[in-house]
């Protein structure tokens, strides 16, 4: 909702190089989680995420605590070609928060797609991620939650839990596929992933059939 006078309050998103993004976050204690400060932080993280991304970790707003908020709304997916959504196994994810999450790989088969990060603004890269994971943590009331996720939601979970360990996708990506978000939108995300990898990897196109490759 927007009243035309001022937008919702958003937190500043730290960019790569801010130290808080490069060191592990600490676990949230139970009484701390119930505090007004942490509950307010969670609300502000959701407000900051809205309309800009699908996940946000507390270190990205300058707070070294193990808190992530995730939401992949249907209107984001309306902008993605249906074929790509299917390949990505991407479905809407309702807003939820995870406190002190622990991730476990269920199916390590690597899925390779372009991803980006609000803290590496303006860039994308192909990042291999496990296809299926299980996450255990607490909700905002301190109740235990456990979820299993495949495809794009599994990717979001891996990306966000990495933030809590002080890791950015930059150390997981295929380095030659690091591109500007503009070129990704214009060219790279529209191609089959193997073709994008080949062209960005500097490898020659396969020889046309029936002709000598020399
Ligand atoms: Zn990120």
C-alpha cells in the first residue's frame, strides 16, 4: 500500500565489502528473539525485501544475527518465462522467517541457473546449488520449524543460509559467468544454461554436423 506521500520504511542494504557480510552471524537467543527490537527488525526486513528480492538475511541490513526472511510472490514469477520457471522448479513461496537455520542437503544433484544478490547489486552469475535441501530452525515465536524444499526455493534457502556463514554467491559461482544484470536480462538468462556457459566460458561452438571440425 502506498499513500503517495511516503513509501514503506526500508533498511539500507549493505554491499559486498561491508564487513558484516563477510563474517559469520551469531545465533539468536530465545529471550532476545521475543524482544521488541528483534521483532521490529523482522518486520523491517520483510518491508525491505518487498518488491526487491526473494530473500534477505540480517547481515545484509547490517545486523550480525542468524535471521532470514523469504518470500517468492506470484507476481515476481509472472515476469519469468513459463519454460524457465519449469526448469527452475520455481513456485510461489509464502512470506516466512527462519531463525538460527541449519541446512542439510537431501539431493546434491547440482542445478545451475543465474542468480543474483541484493548485496552484489547489478550483477548475476551461474551458481550450482543442490536440488533439494531440508532446513531446521525457529519461527519468529521461537517455535521449531522444519521444511524441505526443491528447485528455486532450495536455491533461496542455500543462498540465505550462506549469508549467515559470511558467504556470498561469489565463492560458489562459475567465475566466467559473472555478468551485469543488464546483460543477463538482455542476453544470458534467455539462453539454455549450457549455451550461456559455453559462450561465456570462451569455448568454440560445436562444429556443425557433417563438416570437419578442423
Ligand atoms: Zn544475497
